[in-house]
């Protein structure tokens, strides 16, 4: 069946117009151009998109069962603090020399960016086989030519990328935007990023000659800076064109994210498994429905011919009409029911509900960092821009920390967290209370943003430590 490759990387402000390539047997290009979403040609649809906030990396880890790879990948991405919101991730593990070790390639995009994209696509009416970031498509394309590291510079409109690719996987990524002149910005970006990509190659492949790394400039990128162009890179560019029969001259190099869709592995398909299963079911059902329709039609024609032989012409025509009506009813009964279509649409609805703070993990963390003998008298947790600070009248700064903090440059991150107010009862002398309070503040400050704190001293009762802080959701997720 023909494949329809689509790119949304050139769509300004939406996906109303997409660049497309239609492939036939043997990767033969049968059509290219621009098409509206409502007028997509036939073929198995695969789409590449670009979002600047994507994340890609490769790391060597302990080998895990396939069922645990998703959890392992998400924890690695969480540890990098790549997102402060829900994200959609894909991963691929490959074995490496050494007992119990593996290379884990990671790719992730913001769930909100993905939801915005698919909300503009006719997924229920026009099934898609693959949706993936443009970086994955370009890496897959280069992986067909070389298993060695390759540096790639790419520009589409105002978006610029620098990638280090090996064996179809992304080892390093740098992204920016054209701010002034495209040529000047390209040159500055290349001179800054290409040495960084070379250093990354040395880290992933120690001992290799990284100064001989081939460099390709694809998409709308202009000329490479002097010293970075090579015969190897030029040869790879020629080989790209040879991968597809009938492609317009230099079209593969100009649209690598489009042609690379042909080689993207299932591991980096960002469509959900439920959706792909339903699409496969529809594709398998179509031949059965067609065969049933043809059988019903053939039966109707045979019955009509038999009746015509024994009756006059008018009776024969009436019988034939009745038989064909029965065949149409049979075909209609095999169509999906309205409630089934509605269920499919609901499943295709993009849900990006935010995950909240794991209170059990948060409370266990607070308890673990409370010194012996200290009692938690009050703890309040609220979703708020800034927590309501506990009264600090007659409070004293603890262990050299100021009684009132400042959000400073981290204010944006704090406003996206959970506001927490904690009041401790700290027994003992003033020196002991101050020492224990300092220990509490040091422990809590490791994973939360301290806004203010104060130690209240009373003559006839234990001292009280009052703390206001902001806990980030990503620090206490599953």
C-alpha cells in the first residue's frame, strides 16, 4: 500500500497546510507538494512535527525487563529536569558489551505541544500510522547511510537545529531560533554548536577520531563554515538522494524530516498503543467487509438470473431489486455502529491532565527529615502561586538564614509548585532548638524552595519553628 509522508515543520501557526511525499513500491516517489489537511491523498499517513522544547539523549544504564523500560525512561528524564509539565516519552534499548548493561535512547515532547498538534488532525476520520518529532525522522534517515556518528545542521524557517546522530539515534541536540539575519545566525550557531557536538561524539565513542566527523547541512541551511565541509559529508548528501527513486533533484536533502519518516522505528512512534490497535483493526476489517459485499452482490445477481429464467421480465426485475436491497442491508449491518464511532472519538481525544503532588511521598520525606524529639504541630499544603506565610512576629532567623526569603529568578518555577506551611515544636534549650532548626532547614532546602522561616522563643513552653516553602510537583511524582 502507498505511504503518505507528511511534514508539519513548515506550517506557520498550525497544520492547515502540510508538505507531503507519496511513495509507491520500492520507495518510488509518485507525488510531492503541499496539501490541506482536509484533502489528504490516499495512503498510510506518517507525520513529522517540530517543537523546540523536545528532549533527546542516549545513556548507558543497567538492563531492565521490557515492561520496566517506560518507568526507567521517565525517571531518567525527570532526573534531568527537562520538563516542568506532563510529557510524552519514547525509548529504545540496545544491548552493549558487559553483563547487565544497555544503551537507552530517549525522546520526549511536552504533552501540551503534542495535544495541540493532534487536535488539528483528523485522526478519527483519517487513520495515521506514525506521528514523530522531526529529529527522529532525520536520525532514521541518516541511520540508513552510516552507523558512525554524523553531525547535522538543519533549518526550517526560523528554527535551527544541531544534532549528533549515530545508528539512527540522537546522541546530542541543540536548538535555537533565527533572530536577525539567517546567514549570520547560521554561521554563529554552527561555529558554537559543531565543536560541542564533536565533544559529545568523543564522550560517546572514546578513542575515535572526532575531528573527522562528517557534517551535513540540510533543510534550508546555507553553506557550512570553512573547515567543516568535507568530501565525506558531500558523499552522504548524494547518497540521500539515491535512497528514493524519482524524487525531485535535491528534495531529500531539502526535506530530510519528510523522507526520513519512511525509516522511523516503532519505538519512536508517539501515537498511543490503543489508537494504533484500533487503526489495525479497521485495516483488517476492510477486506472482510469488501469480500462480504462482493459475495452478497454475486449471490443477488445469481438469484436474479435464476428468477428471470422462470418468470416474465417484470417479475424478474422485481426479484432482482429485492435481492440487491437485501445485499445493501447486509452491507449496512456491517458498518460500525454510531456508539462505536463515538467511543473511538473519545479514545482519540487527547488527555493531558496534570499530575499532582504525591502527598504520601512528600509527607514521608518531611517525616524522614524531622530530627528525633521534634514534633510537627501543623502542616498545610495548597495549590497556590505563593504560600500564605505563617506569622513571624517575634521570630528569630535560624542558623544564619534570613527570616524572609525571595523568589528571585526562580519565581516562575515557584509559582508552578505547591505552597507548604509547616510548624514544628522544638524542645530543649535555645542553642539546641537553633541547631535542630538549622538541620531541618538544610534538609528541606535540598528539594524545595524555602520562602521564609522563623524560630519563635517562649519562656514557658518549647520553641516553635515556622517554615513556608514551595514543593515542585516533579520532585514528588511516581
